[in-house]
């Protein structure tokens, strides 16, 4: 028997908005909200052909992901803070 999914609004500390950060190149061929780059170049959590937007819970971990993957921070990087309302599926 499968358990029902736990809603974010049911988890203490996750009520209200969930904030996520994403860092991307302002001059990229792909928009910062597009999953097209990961569709073409898959990452850890998606297969080729699956579009996905990688985000982090904190700005610092978004920065760390860039540094670990690329070794340095490329020029023209911008960040967005994304707010996801509680209960969004």
C-alpha cells in the first residue's frame, strides 16, 4: 500500500512560501526559467530529453553548485529568487 504524499503545508517550518534560488548566464541561449539546457545536457536528477530547472534552497548553495561544477564563477551570472506557494504540486 502506498502512502499519500506529504504536503509542504503539513511539514512544520515549510508553511507559507518556499524560496528557491537559481543562478544562470544572462547571455545564455536558454532563459533562466527554461529547462531546455538540462533537457539537452542532462544532470544528476534528469535523463536526456527531460527538461528540469535546477534550484537551491539558499543562494549560497546555488553558488556552490556553480563553483563545484565549473571550477570558477563565469562572467554574466545573474540570480533569481523563486517563490513557490505552499500547497503547490
